[in-house]
């Protein structure tokens, strides 16, 4: 049964554990039938999907394909989340809670998710290279390695804000204070 935001508000007034079971996602299961309570990269994955869908809706046909590096156990969970996002009207559920200016969590039914070995896909290799650069820059930033920050800031600026007003660029999962301190000098 798909629940709406109206259902959630009504049920919250009643209280009880059933609200949590009906509206919050239960932990995913790994291939060994053990619960996974926190999946590294899951928020990043769903955030990328939401931003890709918003960009595609605003500037393209609304349809896109995602190619992700092969991950045997996480891939099952990513595929399941992707399919759920295609079936649920998630934007209606979260629209009053989060800003949907640069993302939409209601994924187009025609979109596809593929998994490939990065060793045979040059685009995944490039994505790994960029990811490594961003992680190194962040580490240097947190450790206040000023000479490296100064040297690579222009490149990081382009990666963070490639197209004004589109919501594309690097997505940071960090504290709000760190995010403001980190991105303000790049603007």
C-alpha cells in the first residue's frame, strides 16, 4: 500500500510504533540476509538520481540512464531503491519538508540503471578520477594544507558549480557549517 503525506499526518496524530513501520524504510538486507542499517553512499546515490531527474525534466526529455560501477551487494539495494523511486510519488511526500528546487525524487518510469565493471568503462574511470580529486581536495581542506587548496581551488570551483542555476555539480554530505566554510570561498 502506498501511503500519502495526508495519511502520514493523520497517523502521526495517533502515534505508536506502527507509524514508524508504515512510513520509515526498514533496514535493507544484504546477500547473507543480515540487516544493513546504514549503507555507505546511499544518500549520495538517491541524491544523484533526484538531481539527474530534475535536470533531465528541465533541460532534456525527462528520461536518462544511470551507469554505476559494479557492486555485488550494494547493487541489489541501489536497484531496489531506484525501482521504488520510479513507483512512488516521493515529491508529494517530501515537498513541504525539503526544497525541490534542484531535485525531484519522483523518477521517470522510462529511466534505466545499469551496472558495469569500471575497468571496461572509460566514463566510470573518469568518474572515479574526479571523485578521488574531490576527496583529496576535501582532505587537504580539512587539514588546512593551504598551498594545495590554493593550487586546486579553480578546478574545484568548476566541479562544484559547473552551470549556474541548474543544481548540477558536486554534492557534499557534510555538516552545514563545514559546507558553508568550504563552498563560500569557491563562489
